[in-house]
């Protein structure tokens, strides 16, 4: 395989057929012709290759319609596997999925913290090897590793700009180092976009043509799925609603702007406000030695207090939710979305507070509400969606093969940027 995901290349007929079989569950060759618009000869050739490679299997016959009964095809889910890794300051989540995207195993380990990147990469390589071995999967059936982390992405993963908690990773070629340490190809992306892909892959977004995954981990972002395709933008940084300005005179944000959603309403902003309320801080354990605390753990403490009915903790989360709801409305207005799913580790903890606020805002103020509503839901896999999406990125590299980059016509290059993946040794 070939660094950072930058878009969706043209699918080969084999890749297109494989994806239709995956989505359909079982389907005949005639069904594939109808679903793809490809010719019968092209379908036959593609199916034969997929059977030879063990990626699909024949599984019985469809009911007779008067002629010869049609042979049904289905994905051979255990023929290949993929690893997804969500790297964050507060935790590292690993999942191993089969070719259908089903989670076979998962583990959560301590985050990057203040450790040196090289040390963390060595640990990630060891953890991925342990996860593969724990379920008895042969190493050569693992397609690669999808690695996601807080954005932004640059022209390479060695970007000079990084969130404060991940500042020591700025300029570090984590994709190349992990590929070398783990002996597997590595695909990279930001966590919000991966979360959107994870929700789409696990059918958490339904059949909406334009959907958004509103993501909150240590930061805030969004991923967009349009017509079944994850939209990444020119540099892979589409959906950065955490850096939409809600107050031009607001506090400075690490991105260089002022009054961003993230600095006003993100988990760290909630924790800072909780610490400023001495009585609340004492009630929920945010006082004393904080050297070993993390924003994620402190945000979880505020969320637990809110669930217990603490009025001050609840008020802080509801204030954050109102800002995020306005950001969600902005995104919905710009993209005319049908569906919004709240996902990410922080929504996994506090989503029950945020969900009704976002729903109310979009129901009341979404510009096109007279034409169609926006369905807003809380993800069932919010805590692990980025890692699942990371694995799905690798699976898509099988569905959309990553061979030597082909030069596109100049008028198509911007619309269909190419995937780049760091190969393993």
C-alpha cells in the first residue's frame, strides 16, 4: 500500500463489486449488474478474481423465479482483518476488525501523555501485535493499521501545528515510524473524520445522503459523509467546527484564532470552569495535586457529577452544549445535512446532556427545517468510533486498491485527490 488519506480515488470494478457485496450481505451476479451498472462480462471477471483471492464465497442459491436458480455471493469476512488505532493524549484505543468491519477484539491502553513519541510508537507496535495474537489471526491476513489522532493534518503527518496536549508530536513522522515498528502498512487520518467513517461503516448513520458526525474527544470536530463517501477536503481537514468562531472578542484558541467553539465549549473549557468554582471542584475531586490528572479524566468527573444531579456541574455541561448546538446548526446549514450523530469519547460520557440541547437547536433554528428535519442521535459506539473508522480506512484500501498513484486529468485532480499510505517494511 501507498501516508495520510487525502480523498477517495476511483474504484476499480473489482473494488466496486466487493463493496456492493459487503453492503448487500448476499447478492447474485445479476443483482450486481443491476446495482453497479457494470456489464455482465465485467461482473463475471471481477467475481472470479474475488473468489480466487478468497475475499468472497458462494453461499447457496436465490429462490427460483422460473429459470435457473441464481448463485448467491457473500463477503468472506474472515479472509482479511484490519487494525484501527486511536491515538490521543488521554488514551489509546485499539480495535481489530474483520473484512466486513465487525469488531473482533478491542483494548484500551494509557494515552500518549507526556511520553516521547518514539516510546509511545514502540508501545503501540507491541500492543497491536498482542491484539492480533490474542485472537489467533495470522499476521499475513492483517491488511494494515489505520492510525487516527487529533488534527490538523498537513501535507505530511509531520505537521508543525498540533493541539496543546499533542504538541510534542508536531513534526514527528508517526506513520513511518509505526509502519517500521509494526511491520504493517499504516494509513493516517484525523479522529473526527475517522469517527464519521466508523459510524457510516457500522451503519450508525442510516441511509441519509448527507450526514455529519459531530465529534468530541479532547477537542471538537466533525466528519462528513456525502453520498456514502467520506468528505475530507483539499488537505484532509474538512469539518473543523471546533475552530468556528462564536465570539470575535473571545479567549484565544491554540489554533491562533479567538472565540472558537473548542476554547469556549470543549472538555478543557468545562474543566477550567469547574475548577474555578471552588465548592464544585472540591465536591468532585478537582482540587489538590493535579500533576497526574488529564482533561479527559476531569471532564468525566464533571459528567459523573451531572448525572448524579449536581446543579453546578449540570449547568456547565448545558452551557457547553448550547455552544456546540450552535456550531452544529452552522454545519447543518452549510451542508444541508439530514442526519447528525454525536460521537467520540466525551459524548460517550456526557452525550445524554448534549443530545436534547442539539436536537432542540436544530429543530428550532435549522434553516431548511420547513423542507426536512435533521435527525440527531447519540452513537452506540461513541467511545470506539474513531478506532473503528481507522480500521475501516484500511478495509477501504482493499475495496479501493492503493497501487502506484495514477495521474489524474488536471480538472479532476482537485475533486478526486489520491490516497497515500506509508508501506510497512
